[in-house]
C-alpha cells in the first residue's frame, strides 16, 4: 500500500476524495499524502474545502467517492486509529458548567487514559493552569481554543489533526502553541496536519504544504522545494522611486517591480546587491535599505491560486 518496500512512509493517504452537498461539490477528486512524523500545512482560502477534508480523514462525514488510509489501514479511521489520534476541527464544544479541569477529566475517562499528572501537564503546556478551576462558561474564546488543544494532545497522539488551531489567540499565545506543536513533532514524533489561513505561521511550522482551492488540492510540496523554487530578489528602498526606475532602465534592467510602501524589487540577479547599492548612490539617490530575499509562502500561495 505504501511506497518503500512495505515500510509506511505516509501516515495519511487520501485518493480521489469527493464530497458534495446538494449541487455543490465541496471536495473534487482530492489526493493527499501526509508523511509520517511530519508537520503538514493545509492552506487555502475560506470555502476551499479544508475543514471538509479533515472531517473526511477523521471519518466524521462519509465521502461520496475515493478512500482514506490512516496508519496504513485501508479502511481509514477506525477505533484503533482513533485511539492514536487527537483532533480539533472547527469550533470546540465543552460542558460550560464544568471547569476546564473537569472537562479534561471527562474526556480522559471517555478515552480510557485517566492520569492526573498528565491532566496537569497539558494544562501547563497550554498555559491554563491558573484557570483550570474556572467554569468554561467564563472562558474567553482564546482560552477555549487552548483548552481544545489541551484535549487534543491529552493522549500524546501519534497523529494530531488541527483545524485553524490558533484562531482567537493573541500573539503570545500563537508563539507558545507554535513551540508546542514543534516540540510534539520533534520529541514525540507526532504527525501533525494543521490547516490555517495565517500563512506566515505555516512558513514557521510546516515541512510540507498542501494548497487547496475550490474543493481541489492543487499542489503538494515540501517547504524545502518551495524555498528552492522561489526566485530570490533584491529589495531596495530609496528616496526617489521614479529616478531609481530611470537609472535601472538606462542600464537595461527591466525586470523589477515598484511597491506601494516605497520599495523596489529587482529580479535581475545578474548583479549582486553591492552593484545596485553603488549604482543608486552614484546616481545621487539616498539608499535606506537593500537586501536579497526569497519569496514568502504568502507570495507563493497567491501565485499558485491566483488573485491579489
């Protein structure tokens, strides 16, 4: 079933997945390959089908066509696989009249993994220790999201499926959750599928990227491949963009772009930054900044799906 002479290289494989609601096709022949022990970032605009795809992997909804393999099981997500999987898909639900700790306690008993030390540990990992005794009805959206993450990682899952997990978190919360996900992956070998519209976070987290649009998974790439493919550019900031354009055109350099924030991007890398710096300075332009940079994941995404 898996490449590599029987050795499982993928934790999740979906082939030809289709799902429609009434006349709307939400998943259109989707193939997905999630390498074991990797962090896989699923990105795409709202309505692309990301949440539906994750629900299909979790066997929360039935597909109209195609199949999913999880941990090598051609039948997909069964009881055995569920006991090895943690998940957070769409809005988390809790017993509002119970405390954060009590909600985790109910879940741990349901999963057959009650361990008071582990409950304390996950609450600490999501920075909810001091709020563990408060009723969830009084939790903010960010606190509920962190509690949902604590619940998802409670069993130390081998597979963790997270749908927009950093929604409603403040910058400090986002940083802590990022560090937590990386630690789970590195120290425990947890395979993580994480959907997000915050592309800068995916640049930090993911080793593999799947791009969705209109119910189709249009591209799968490793981040290493994306960075290798993305052409470098020189970014300069000067006091007079009009004059800088004239200077470049006079030297036969036409592959550039002017940005609204006063920067000019130069894609002609025949010359290095020192050449352009000297050219601008000799032309009596004030040079505030000049760097060589690579295209961001956000730029790559918009080039792939189209749009501004």
